[in-house]
C-alpha cells in the first residue's frame, strides 16, 4: 500500500475507534471530509465495482420505501429506538410476509441502515429512527421514491425530443411519465398522501445549511413597518414553516406575516401558526390580493419554473408593490464551475418535474432583470453548506 493511503487508513481507523459525539461535529469540517472521501472512493474503486455501486443505488431507496410501507421504522420508533428486535418480534409488529421482511432487512443491514447484532437482532441506525411516518426525513424517501417514476422515463422522453434541453412547463418529463397534462402541483393536489410528504420534505431542506436567511439579512433594520401593515408575504411558503421560524427569532417584529400557497398545501397546515402569522390560499399567477406589503418573499419557488412562468410570477408581485416594497428571493445558487452532486441532482429534479433548472447567480440576476427588478444586494451566508442558498434583495426597476 502506498504511504499516503496507509496514512489515510490509519487516520480513518483512528477516527472510527474514537468517534466525536454528534453534537461536537463541525458541519463545515464534516462536509469537507465527506467531499474528500468521495474523491478517494473514485480514486480507489475499480470501474466494475463503481458501475455496480452506481447502478444498484436505487435499490436502497426502494427497499427503504418498502420497509416504510411494511411499518418497519414505525415499529422501532414505537420501541423507543432503545430495543433491538429479532425477525420474529419485528414480524409481529409489521405488515406482510416474514420472508419478504427478512430480505428487505438483509438489504437494509448491508446498506448500514440497520446493524445485525448478536447474529439475530436488528439495531436501528440514527437514520433508521428518522424514517418513520410523519418525519420530514422519512417523507424525503417517499417523495424521491415517487420521483423515480419520472426518472425511469427520462431517457425515453429526451430521445423522443432529440435530446433538446427541456424548457417548456407544459411538456415535462413528469407529464410524460405520469401520462398527464397536469403539472406536479396539480397532480399532488389530487394525491393527498404525496402532497403531505412533499409539504413535509420542504421543512427539511434547511437542515443542509447552517445559516437561515434572516441570520444574514438585517431583518430588524430592513423590515420596520407600522403594526397594521403586512411586513412580509411568503408566496409559495408551504405550510408556513419559514414564517414560523422567522417569528420565533423575531417575536417583536411589527406587522403581519402572511403565508400564501395552493389550497392543498394550506389545508395541510396541522399545527397552529404563531400569533401574527396568517395562512391564505392564493395562486401566484393571479393578481396579488395583498397590495403594498413591505416585502414579498419567495423561497425555492421560482426554481420550479422556467423563465416564462417565473417572469409572470414576478409581474404579479411588481403590480402589488408600493414605493418602499422590496422583493426577497431565497434560492439555491448553483456554483458556476464546481457544484456539488446534491446541487446537480436537484437541478435534474427540476428538469424532470418542471422543465425548469437551478440557476447560477448570473442566471438569477438575468431572470430578475427580465422580470422588471434591479438586484440591490445578494445576501450570502458566511458558512457554506452542501448547498448554497442566497437571498436576492431586489426593487422594481424605475
Ligand atoms: C419547492 S416548494 C417551496 C416551499 C417553501 N417556500 C420552502 O422553501 O420550503 C414550492 C412551493 O410553491 C407552491 N406553489 C406552486 N405553484 C403555486 C402557485 N401557482 N401559487 C402558489 N403557490 C404555488 C407549492 O405548493 C410549494 O409549496
């Protein structure tokens, strides 16, 4: 073994034998190390092993989804995560055949989602305990498992279109795969369980970054209004999670906070929103009923749309603004030359679902410009995570 590899092996062995407590792990260092390990894997893996790992990855997702369906993760959570369960014990708490359960659990052990201890008992990993029903992490699996239906048709769709880059929101891989004219939001509205999973996943995304937009943006300085004015409208704000966090951080912020979204989403708000936060059904392609708010805010909403529709949404906001109103667009900034795999995968997800894309800073500036706005400042978190969100502060062009 080369000297540098044996040193790397010793360092990894040492880290594994003396693991830091999860609360002491610095996210920045962890991301750097994970990036280095990915590169090391590419360097070490022979192509025939690499192709197997690449090709077999979807099976881990589908086995996880089946385990959710059978109630495996719920069973461990109900046992408080403290109890290792034998196959017989788990079988008594889940749906379906014992032999199927055995095969699924065998794969999940091979994927490190469970560990087989004492030869007969399954011990859940930290991840396994988050995959039960009702958790955003578990809903992430449900959402992306559903997306695989579209992914499996992508090449066929593109081949029929001579591999043209998808840009038409009315002819998307999603529509092709689902044999529908509906866009994903219209489709979700008819599938409440999938809609609930989608809404829940949206509340999870922020865990990939360390800094919330309002920790970088000077909220108290920029969002001062009289108590009877709407201070911020969160358009496409999902189940109000972003505004709830904002209110938690700034309980004294004057003015009303309003979250707007489609009926199926607003209906799915289960926990009461904090005082001062209202939820309203609104389609962002219609005239904006809330005129003259201080700020109109969109977080990862425009990335769902190609330029044509995104410009329409911006037009509706411009029409509702008054002299001192501002636009705040919180979006993933696609790093120009070196985006992470998470960023590029989300870009492909946008392509598949919406014929849309993740944009670079230049593309965001160009879009806002075409939509009639001047960007005043791009607020970026000091600490970068695996995805970089940036907050574009913009005002209508004179
Ligand atoms: C990617 S999610 C982002 C949710 C939330 N802003 C966040 O960052 O977690 C996009 C949101 O836009 C909403 N949306 C899509 N089309 C809409 C429309 N025509 N009018 C209002 N909201 C819409 C979706 O229901 C969804 O909640």
